[in-house]
């Protein structure tokens, strides 16, 4: 159920989302967006800190009753992508688009803050509203610098919650999962250095293309032979570059790719195995190599007890039959770093409506959401706070 004070702010909620949608900003350069966010939060009487991790914003609401400190997080960044939708609120910025729904995340958390500020008397403890830059661009992402700048301290955060609008689920549903929900998303780059020369005289060369080809195939055995079949992992080579002409053996080849895993132990297994394969293949072909392996987002793990509580709240908001258990996904999210420090839950609010053509995947130039999902997300934030304050929604 959507409560009257939330429902009454529907127009404002949609307007805010559309404003963010029309003026998307990317990575840490969210100057317009973060100013609007901070001004809004100040206008409803909250203590606001600007320019955290460059353009992040944090606001504190002190409830009138004693209690814990709860953090609600929204990411605010868009993607470097040209919007192809033909809608009145289409992006006005060339080459930038909110095609992941973060415009909605920002609007929902702002309106939730407004509703909660008006219910101060009923709130136990503190609510910290955290608006994060650069979720999409990792490394470094916005979460780590925000933590380094003390977002989880003063007052110390006891638990954290975040929402992603989700076009793989229909509007009217909420998706949840206890334990691992999203993957550790690592990135690697391998530079192979051989000895170039004439394509007709390979014996006088050391061919990096042959070694690169063997590496791509050998990597396929990491998941199939070294990872427990009951666990999950992905090794993808997404970029392979070498050579300039049909009759030249090049000096170098470059491979780039991603590793996705759902637990730290498997992450270690994959990393070690890849290193051994690279060393072995390069040794066999007398190729020198450089490996640059960058740890990406951590595995996102939802706290089991708090997930139960979010489930209860979701059942009250959308009805028991509309709360779905979602499988883990190999996507990455830097909300995981907050959840490494404090227990919490990151969950999904369905935003697709196939009948209206609003079911395009995230990061598509045609991505758009059913805006009714915004009310559900806002109500979830609000009801969760009330639940933790000891009220039943
Ligand atoms: Zn995204
Ligand atoms: Zn996203």
C-alpha cells in the first residue's frame, strides 16, 4: 500500500526524476545534480554535507526518539550514452543518459527524505541519506571515497539499505535475496611481448598472436576445470588486439577482460589459475608478459536477518504475492563496499511494463521505466524506516 503522504508527492517525485533524466551527468562530475539534491535536502530542514567524494551529498535526519543510525543510499550518476527514446523528458545532454535508473533512485530518496522529515516525531534514531557519485565507473567508484571521507561515522551507521530499480522485474514487484546478490567484478589486462617479423619466416619470430589465442582458449578451462561446479564464475576476454597487416608477425598482443565471482574464495582460485596459465603459455612460446589485474567491486552480500525484515516491509507495500526471490547476478555494484562495513540490504524494485514498451534492458539507449515504480521505491524507504522505528507500516 502506498500511504497518502507519499502518494500526495507523486507529481513532485515524477518531476524530480524527469529533471534528473533531462540533465544527466556522469562519474564524479555531478555538479548540477548534486546541487539540486543538496538544496532540496536543505529546504526540508536537514543537516547537509556537500562535496563528499567530490560531488556526493549526505544529509542527516535526527528522529525525536532514541535509536540506531540507519543509512539509505542512492546513486546519482548517468552513463556516457546517447539516448534514443522519443519522450518529452529526453536527455538534453549530448552523449549522456540515465539508462540505469539512477535518476529514479535519486528522486525516490529525496521524496522519502521529505516524508520522513515530516514524521520526525515518530522516528527512532538517525537517518543518514547518502547520495553517491560514480557508481557506474569503477574503479574507483564513489562508495570507497565516501567511506574514506567518513560517511559511515558521526554518527556511526548501524545498518544500510539501497534500492535498484530493475527492468528485469515487472512494476509492482520487489526482488530480494539474502546472501550474495551481485558479483565481485574484476578487470584484467595482459600485454604479450614477442618478437615481430615477416609472416613467411615465423621460426625467426616469437608470435604473440599464437600465445594470445592459446590464452583465450586456456582461460575457458578455469571455470570448467578449476571452479567447483556448484559455484559460479565468469572469465570473459572482451578485447583482443594485435597486428597491422596480413604478412607481419607483430611485436605485441593485448588482451583485456573481466572476472566475475560470487565468493572471495572462488575469486582467489580464478585469479591464481589465470596467473599460472599466463606464465605457462608465455613460457612455452618464449613470450614476455605484463599482467595488470584490478580488483573491482566486492561481492554484494545481503544480511540474512535484515533481508527478512525488508521482505516483511515489501509484503506490506506490494503484497506477499509480489515479493520475489531473485537469483544472484554476475553484475557488480559498489554498494557492496558499504555492506562490507555494516550489515544491510540492497534490493530490487521492479520497473518494467512490457505493455507500455517499458522493458528495455539497463544501459540500453532505449531504457526507460514505468514511473509507478518510483512510488513503490519511495514507500519502501519510508516503511523500512518506520519499521525500524518500531511501527508497523
Ligand atoms: Zn548501471
Ligand atoms: Zn545502476
